[in-house]
C-alpha cells in the first residue's frame, strides 16, 4: 500500500473510502429512419395508390417502377433518400394497389400510363421533380419529360431503356409477338409470365440468387394472377413496340433538354443490356453511367449503392 493510501485508510478508521467520479459521455444524435406512409388520390378517373416519405417542402424525387412490380420494389430505397428529399412512388395502372374502375374503360397503353401519372403529379401539385425510371417506368416517365421538360430536374435511369441497342435477347419472344400478334404468340408470352418466370426475372444474373428476398416476386405473381390482370399485362407488352418507335423522340429530348442523367444498371440484365446505358452518352455526353454486378432488379441487391449514387448525383446537380 502506498503512503497516500495508508494515510487515507487511517483517517477512515481502516474502512475502504468510496470515491465518486463523474464520467462525461459524448452526446449522440439518434438516427431516425424516415417513415414511409401510404396514400391514394383520385387522378384521371383512377384511384392511384402511392408511397411517400420526406418533408413536404423538400425537393421531389418521383420513383416509377416497372414490370411486373409496384411501388413495393422501392421499400428499401425510399427511406434512404427521404431525409433529404420528398420521395413519392405511385403504382402504375394495372399494377400494385392502384384501382381502375371498370366503368373507366381504361385503355392500357404506355401513352395512357403517362397521362395518368402526369395527372397524378398535378393532383399532388408536384411542379418540379427528379425522375427515377426503371423498366416500364422509362417509357412512362420519358413521355412525361417530353411533354413537360420544365418540370424535370434530373433523370436517374435504373435499367430504364431508350435505345434499340439496349434491347437484349430476352425480348425475342416478345418481338415475335409484336411482328405477329397471333393467339399462338400471345400464349407463348403468357407462359413467360408464370410465377416461376417472374421469379427468374428477379434472380437471373444475380451472383447469389438465394439472397433475393421472396416477397417481391411473390407479390408480383399474386397481383398478375388477379382476374383479368394477365390480359392487361399482355396488352402492355404488345404496346411496348410503340415505345421502341418513340426512341428517336426520346433521344431528341435528351439532346435538346440535356437533363442531368445518371444511368445505374445491373450489368447482367437480359432485358436491358449495358449497351443501352452507354448509349445515353451519345445524346447527353456528360451522362454518368455506372454498372452493378447484378441483374434486372438491382434494388433487390444493391439498394445501398444505388441510394449513395443518387444522393451524390442529385447533390452535384443542385437537386
């Protein structure tokens, strides 16, 4: 025992002295995950279902899903953007939980989808927004951009095609259906839309397919399995040929409006191949093109990387 300790022990009658010490801990700011809420609004005679998160006065990012999905595909992306942006993701007519009344006699075409989603943005008073377009979201969103270029602050294309060189071999049976829309060719495409076919769209080209959560493709298959919905999907696949015809107009829009553009693609996508992403640079030379080691549904495997790339890109372009 040291002399100092011995002296203290004597003064306390041999009892062990209690020493009180205050420890100062650094203050930590708790991380609050932005809450995603669900809503629906009347637009174009349709009850459009949508997901939303973020401050009402924040810059808007509009997420447009593709086939055969819905806004559910953005469940993990929305909260990764919503601390900085107002993020809105509608379900396109014919998909998810958007309700189209029978009396509406809706014509399922990509022109109709664009009109409905434009009306949806106007119902929410969205005057300016960055577009995130995936798959079917691309011909829908690019029609909107051509009609109202002043509303679009930037475009993020995640496997959202606008060039013929971007169409992969997976389109072969669908191209046959375009050229000859016979009942035989329609049935051949129908077989591709089975639950197993939908699951394959999620897993093809993914290095570890077992890591894909089943909720997405299971929900998609259930939604397509609703009475009458398969025919809607086959009609839209037939109408996709009109998107290809419109590619030159999309490209002219790129050249004239020159929107800031990020193309971030799963490089193993059999539908929209890397050449489609690289082609954006023909019309927007400073387009940011990035590839991910995954397939068509890149948000299922690389949502962290996509969110980070989006945040950097949008910030760099003043959005």
